[in-house]
C-alpha cells in the first residue's frame, strides 16, 4: 500500500485557486493517495475517478454502514415523532438492485416530456426575475436570480401551489446552509444537523399531504407520477416519496445555482468568451459544458469500498471512504488538452461533473435547460458584466461556487 502524508485541502477561497493548485500538485505526484492517519483514500486522476464511478460493485454508494439510521432517543424528536431517515430512497446513496428499481421509478416521473414541457415556464420565471432586477444599481445575483430560479422551477415541476413557493424556497435555503462546512473525507457530512429535524418534519408533513392528494386526484406533475410509478408491482413508500422529493429540491437547487454563478465568474475572467456568446447564443450549451468541466459545483464524489482493491497502483482496503476529486479529474492533463484554459469551443468535453455510470445525474437535462435559458436571457439583457465587489465563495472544499455575487446595474 502506497502511503503518503498530505496536507488538508484548502477551501474554495480566492476563486478556488489554492484548492486547484493543491489538486494539481497531488495529481501530478500520484493520481491516487492513501492516508493512513484518516484511513481514507483520495483520488485525483481522470481515468481513476472514471473507473471508481463506474465500478459500483467495488466502490459502493451505500453509506448506511457509516451513517446508520438514528437509534433510541436520537430516532425521535422531543415530541416523540420519528426522525426522517434520509438514506431511505436516496438515489445517490443506494446500490443495485435497489438503486436500479428506484431509478426506474423516478424515471417514470421525471420524464423527458415533463422536462421539455417546462421550457416555457422556465423562460417566464427567468423573465420575471430579470424584470425585478431591472434598473437597480446593485443586485446580489445569488439571492435575486440564481437561487430562486431553480427552486421555483422544481416547485412547478412537483406541482407546489404558487402561494407556497416562498415557503419552499425558504426550506431549500435552510437545508443548503445546514451542512456546507464538513471535512472532505468525513462521513459525518452525510448527516444533517439535529436542529434540522423540526424543519424536515414540517417538510415531510407538507409533501406527504400533497402526495396523498395526488393519489386521490392525480395532476400533470412529477409528484403525481411519483406516487403512481410502479416497477414489478412495487411502488414507492411514503418515506421514499419524501426523500426523493427532498433530494430533487436540494440537488436541483444548489447545483443550478452554483452552475450559473460559476458561469458568470468564468465569463468575467474570460471577456472574449462572453463577447462570443453575445454574438452567437447557440454556443451557450457548449460553454456551459466547459463551465461544468472547469468549475464543477460539486468538486467531490464519495464511495465506500466493499472489498480490498487496487486503484491506480495503490492498494485500498475494504470498508474505507474514498473521496474522488472531480475537479481534479476534469483538469487532468492526461485527458484534456490545456486543461487550465477555459475554452467554450472544447470538443469533445467528457467531464465527470454529472457523474459517470449508474449514478449519472438523473436531473442533468433539467439543470442544463435551466442554465441555458437563464444565461441566454441574462446576456441579452445585461449590457456589461461588472462585479460591484469580489464574489464571496463557499469556504468548504466540498462546494465550488459563490454564496454572494453582487453585480453593478446588471439588467437593463
């Protein structure tokens, strides 16, 4: 077993430059690193990350052994109500065969037709948010645009009444803020703090109440299709309906918010790319793929080894956490030409930011469409991209993006 002593990863301050430098140094020295002190493994190379993500038998997504369901007093609130088990029905942390069945059930609800049908609504929501910013001297794009857009879209997708959208956005904000400062190799990051239990129960009551209504009176929305979906005579349990809905809200919200923010940072740093997109909006989809490669919102992917194995020539024991740096893989010189150059014409662009293998992000088509529409309309109505102050990044290495991004007179 190759052992090395590596310093902890820097955070994402200063645009993530220290983190990128740390990753490049580790990637060039050895694409796979075992750390005896933490009994964990970190993966930096593209080929090694791709192999890990594809081999779900050896590199498991089921973290139940590390984060068991709450027991005893921890399993209930002070009022005696059971605490929701967020690992039940969570697509990202299940393995086949359960994962395969869950994914088929979710796919019946989140159909390509359902996603495409939202294009007009996304355009309408985007226009409304831009109208609200028009003429203002300064706007925090995160709170004013990038955050409310995907949450409102997901609420529409689920069939949440318009009167409840603000409440839905508040829940999303609280959950996203709850657990962004965890260690990059810490299983505790998979838990939400106990002070979130009351919020989770409030959300659970709301979602399951609406799910019951959809069973009685189906509508043309994802929640109706979730409760009706069936594979081999099996339907989703109430707990799974809640968890899947919650994960759609969390994953769909934060990933698109960060992607849009990272897009502005990349265009600010590469004004020639911004000018090219204004002249040719048809190039926006390819540009977004380059943003995803260059600055992936989720720079890490986690797995748990099921058996002793070898990756990149490094022996890894069973039952240990493996943290794979997608950000580093996307900048691997062995895979990409000039990987540190932001190139909106890059083709092919086989980045790993939406995953690889059986866990490829099921919401990727929706996220891409939201970002494409939002960036096109923003560039149409934004005379010039000018930051009133430097963007404020998240400090955790597990998230790459800005939590505050103020533009001067962004919308005309």
